[in-house]
């Protein structure tokens, strides 16, 4: 599961990730182990392998997006976007696993190959849920403008986060290398406390130039004026990542 995302992060290193069961909701814990280990807790049970994959991909994406840097803030205004990205990661991973396993690529054991169809079905069933589709005659920018305040208030509102994920998924499937841009999220203090437009501006500024066009497409998806954001970044004179 991790490999489907990790392949897009060449050169990055992470401490050990320890996975344990929980009776509550899945979570990547903020507390670290004595040697900096991450703790990921999953609620999947028994032989529900697709659910394990779905949950772990979500929490792994939190780790990749520097989730721990915002852990000290009681209120994290833009947490909904992180949750939407992580839901996107789950769907992306399930669909990639389905394709690669059915082809026989990277399957741990040959007799597991057919289970690729189960990954695909699980993703399809999730995407078919009615709340993941835009209301009739709505475009996404209109929907976002009408729901932005609710997203800020309730970053864990799954139905809204999952609709956003459905809008993001085609972008990542078209340009999967864009996952590398997660390394440049949540690097500024204002990412947890400021408005979403500032959050996107910081992300664009901190992302290396080769991935900025992808971040630009996400900014455009939400209807923000990209030229205004990028001109602010240029005026700020901040060091540019390479």
C-alpha cells in the first residue's frame, strides 16, 4: 500500500511507521516513539483487506503531508483540505493496487493476484456513494463557495471531504507525480491558522518549480486567482525551493 504513494517521493526519508489496531477511528498519532517512530492506528478487522489498504493509505498520506507540524494547534482551519487529500490518496491507492495486482506486478504472493479485483470494486463502491457527487446543475467552484465556512468549522465532515476528494482524484490520476507536492504542505505556521487562500499561497511558494503547475491546477479547481497568488509569492521574495 505504501509503495503506491512512496514511489513519488524519491530521496525523501521517513522514520519507522508502527501500525496497531484501535477500537476507535483510524488515526496517525501525534505522539512519537522513543526513536521518532510514527504510530498509525487502524480500525479494520478480520480479513477486510481492502479496508486495511484504504485506511492505511489515508494515514500514510497524513505523514507525507507533515501532519505533525500542526498538531500543537487546537484549531486547524485548513484540516479539511488535508482530510480530502488523504481520502484522495486512499482512492488513488486502491485503484492502483487493483491494476497492478491484476497484472501480477508487485503482488506479495502469486495466488493473491485475483484480489486486485476486490481493490477495484471497493474503490468503485466508494466513488458511487451519492454524497460524493456534485448536486445537479452545480459546478465545483459554486459548491466550494457555498460550503467553505462549513469545511472550516467541521474539518472531519466526511461527506464534504469525500466530495472534494472526488474532484481531486482525476488530477492526481492524470499527473501522479503531483503527490510529491505533499512534502511542501503545512510548513508555515499560518497554514494551521490562516485562511485557505493563504494556505494555498504558501503551498505554491514552498513547492519546487517542477511541481508548481500541478499545485496551480488545484488552486484553479477552487476558483482562486492564480496570477494574484503567484504575484504575491514573487513580491514576498521568499527563497524558492528547487
